[in-house]
């Protein structure tokens, strides 16, 4: 996944502890210590070289800063105090060179010197207030207690480094014409700025992206913004955006919660981490190892020389099984509908496509998303952040009928060609209420065998079969195909679904199981829930006579140095054993008739097809209908329409793709979900595609 690009950003640089109005003790005045963090001697300043103190130069652009400050009343109120602080500091600097600042201000060049000092005060004030504005905008607050705590820590270190007691230092401060009150006020203000900067660096919103023009303008004016540094940083970019959002996921800025579980040394040079999807699951592989360097900087913190460098080791490149063209076809096939699709190679478990619609643009999360925008996307009724393919739990409807048919054949409860009479309703023999369980076709299917029951999706046949099997044997067979369990895909967040039995109901509801519940669950309704990945997984297993594989998104990794590719081998799961070959063949033949049979429930998608396909339709209710009532879709709101489902595979002989699809509130599985699957298989087998652009 080479998804990185250079983006210029602003980052804030740490402030040192400032002692207002106080220079170093006289014996240290001409010998500055090295910067502690960079291990380098201080550069000789112009003042030290010439014997004159440095004065900030007046600039033609000073009116811009004056105007900026004048627009803000609070800045004007603080300007006088800031100017007095600047004068106090420069007075001490001049005193070290034997000059009196007050005398210079009264002299011939006094007005120019006054202007320069005002400009310095304006620069400091504007930079500080910008910092405070940014913190306020992001809701960052540094309490007085936290400032006092940090100041006390730094003050102790400061005194220890100079071998002075508090009394000795206070005496020194007074001796140079300042006061402890000025020292405390200025130093605590600096500490507050430092804490705000640290909070901003860890904040989810993160740095600011700049255009080339903005970078140039800031570079020219950087001297006015103490504590601001312009840096280029590698950032993730997802070129096909929402098409792969629920597969790739995204990276985001490291949060405080992340820091509590991370190896801080390993992530000391990182600002981002995988949050969801492949980015999170394979974070350790993608991240690599940090490098480091020791540098020499000047008094302003700018790097002069690199003393030592250890290069970082980049993370590995990932190659995915997901086909971007297949992914694009699947995503676009949903149009304005909500839904999900899983496509797998049944012989290996490779995930060829995984779609949850609608999706979102993962790029908006990389540098942090505004709270208002996040609320908008997270509160959307269409739930674009919800990964329906792994977390959507739906009644599987009639898609499970091939599994029940297989169980019935194996347990000798039914025979392939022995029919029952479907009158359009079914009644339990001992039901005193004489409740009738209806078929979707109210007039009934007439004489119906297992093959025609699967092809035409006859509910009455499977009411009878389910009753004869019993809920515990249904649970046993469906569980063997992975229903009610996580499929084990290489991604977090997968849900289990539900395959109930008597013990499940007793444990969850403290109630006994009723025979009528067996009938309802036998057609994939009632308590039963499944995820799209489970539907695709059991469909794949059906094509392989019970051989099952763990769904896998990752295809291979590549070492960035050697360029060697390491393939990910398929992971076999426990197979479904001891089922006669003729029973497999019977069920698969029935699924073929769903698409190519004269009365098949998905026969509409066979028009013009250039290969043989098999499948099973499903329709699941989102609300219950009382006995005797009719389901009239046209009179219901969209959100009350049935879900449309379809599972399918192709080619019929030696299948290479197995697909499941659900269209939420879509209506009929044969008319809505099946065409989605047909488009995906057309793309895979025939190369008819909606190509994803751009690709890398």
C-alpha cells in the first residue's frame, strides 16, 4: 500500500523556560551553555562578534502586524505590558555590554530603537495570542495548577544546574534590577505556552496543510513567529477514497488513548497510527522502525549540522487480494441503496471484494476531522461508518435453505425427488390454535421436491423439513458451516451472528423453545442472524464439498530493501465431513436451477449470461406480520421493506468466485440482490468492469 505523499505542515516547536528581565549570572554572561537537547555549543552571535548587542531590525511589513494586533482589543491591552517586558530584557542585555538602554532611547537614534523594540513586542504578542487562539478553538485548556506543577519541576532543575539556592537566586534577581514577581509571571507564562504546545501536538486536529504559496510567505515571515517551524511530512493518501474505505480503513493522529497502549519509544517519531481496517490490523507490519539523529543547532533551534544519523527502516509493502475493479463494480451496483457484498475465492478464502454501502472518504480522517463534520457523518441515518460486510447482522432468509436441504438428505429426513404437497400454508399437528404458517406464494407450489423447493424457494417444504430436523440438529449443521461464529477474516470488528437452539434461548431468555419457532428459524427468520461474510463463507464451502478456508484480505508482503515478496498461504478451517458426494451434487444442482431453471427464483439474471451460475435468493422481513395479514410493500415506507439477499457462485463447474449480497430494504432477493451479484461475477469472469480510478 504505497499511499503516501508530501504535504507541507506547520508544527509548533517547544519553548524554553524564559526568565524575564534576568540574564545569566555575570560569570556566565560571555560563555553560553550548549543546547541540552542537541548537544552542540551555542553559535557566536553578531553581538558577541562586534561587542554590540543585537537589536531586532525594523521591517517594512511591520504595519501588517500592527494592523493585526489593532484589530484585536485584547492584544492592544497586552501590548504595553509586553513592551515593558521587552525593554526590561534588552536593558539587561545592554547592561552586560556596559550600556544604558534608557540613555540610548533618549539619544539621537532613540526613536528607531523604540520602534524596533515595539516591533519585537508585537511579534511576541501576536505569536503568543495566535497560540492561545488555536488552543481555545480546539478546546484545549491548561489549568493554573498544572502550570504551577510544571514550573516547580523546571525551577528546581534550573537552580540545581546553577548550584544556587532560592534565596541566592532571589538576591541575584533583585541585584540586576528585576523582581521575583516579574520572574514568576514571565516564567509561568512560558510554561503555560509550553504545555499548550505539547497539547496541540498531541491533539487529534493536528498540523495545518499549506499550499506552496503559503509556505513561501510563512518562510519569509518566520522570524515574526517564535516557536513556529515549517516542515514537510509524509501523510497517507487514499487515491480511490470511499471505494476501499471499509477495507483499507485509515490512519489518524495518535491520541492519548493510543499512547497508553503503544511502545512510546517505537512511536517517538510517528504522529499517525492505523485506526481501522487493514491499516489497524497490520499496523505492526506497515509501521517499520524509527531512525534517529544527533544534530547541532543554533540559539533559534535551527539545525546547523547533523552529527550522527541512523536511518529508519520502512514498513513492508502490502499486496491485497481485493481487486479494485471488482470493488468498484460492486460498490456502484448498490447505487443509492444501503447494503453489503462479499466476494471470495472458494478454493483459497482470498477476499476478492468487500463492500459496505454507503462508505466514506477516509482521507478526511488522516489529519483530523472537525467535530461538526464528524457529527454529520456519524449521525447520518445511512451510517456510512458502519461496516455492514462484517458487522451487519441480518436474518439470512431463504439463503440457508441449501444447508437445511443438505442436512435433511444426510439425515434421511428427505429424499431429492420425493415431493410434498404445498398448499400455500402449513400447520403443526398438535397446535390447538391452528395457526397457519404461510408461504410467500399464497396459492402454493403444488407437488414440490427438494430440488424444486430450493429452486422456487418454497417455504412450506422447509417448514416441514425444519420441524422434522428439530432446532438442535439445525444448529449443529449450520454451525459446522461457520454460522454463528466469526469467519476469522484479517480485520477487527467482525460480529458472530446468531444460530439459536434450545440452550441458547434458555440462557438468553430463560424460556423454553416452542415448535413454531423451529419453523420460523428454518426459513432464516426469527432469532437467526448472519453477516454477509458468513453467507459468502458457507457458499464457498458448499462449492468445495465442505472444505473451508479462513477469509483473507492480505495476499503478500514485500520487504522494502530486498524487494522479496512473501505470499500469504491459505488457512484451512475445519471441514464439514461425512456428507455423501451425491448429496452435495443434489444441493448444488438445485442452486443451479435457481438461476437457470424455468421457475427459478432468480431466473431473471440468466438472460444473456455467458457462463453457468448457481445461487440462492433470500428475503428477510424487518417486522412481523400477523396471521391473515398481507405484506403490501407499496403501502410501506422504504425502511419497512424487506431486505433482499442473494448468494451465488460461478462457474458452476470448478467455481472460482463465491459471492453474497444484501440490499437493505431492497425487497425481493431475485429481483434486487441477484442482479448485483451478476454484475460482480460478470466483471470477474468476463472483464466487464467499472474501473476504479485513480489506481496505484
